[in-house]
C-alpha cells in the first residue's frame, strides 16, 4: 500500500520503491497533492509540496514525494524541457 493509501501492484511499487520514477501529473489536488499517471495503467496520489508542478508536467517521484519537475507541459525549449531537471 502507498503512503497515500493506494494499492501497490506487482513486486515493486512505482511511487514508494527505492528508485525515483517519472510520472505525469493529471490534476492537482488540495493539500499540495496531485493525481499522477504512473505509465502502467494506474493513477496514484503523490505529494507535490517540494516542487512547482502543474497538470501535464512530468515529475520525478521518490517515496510518494515529487522531487523535481522533468518536463513542463508545453514548454519545449524552456527551462524544464526534456533532459533538464528542475527543482521547486
């Protein structure tokens, strides 16, 4: 089970394992949370308290906490573009 109460599927939980993973923000929720698409057909709640994320952004998540914005939605060529990791 994830920190937000969601179910883990398979041997490794995508948001609470020992690795950081890229996920896509579907929508922001109250209390500095976001619903994200894990890319494995599931959605999970994660904290975005440490970053400035918006719907459509790709964020890096470790232990159900967003730790960086990898790609900003519609920001090709700007800070946070593919390959450039930005924090908060």
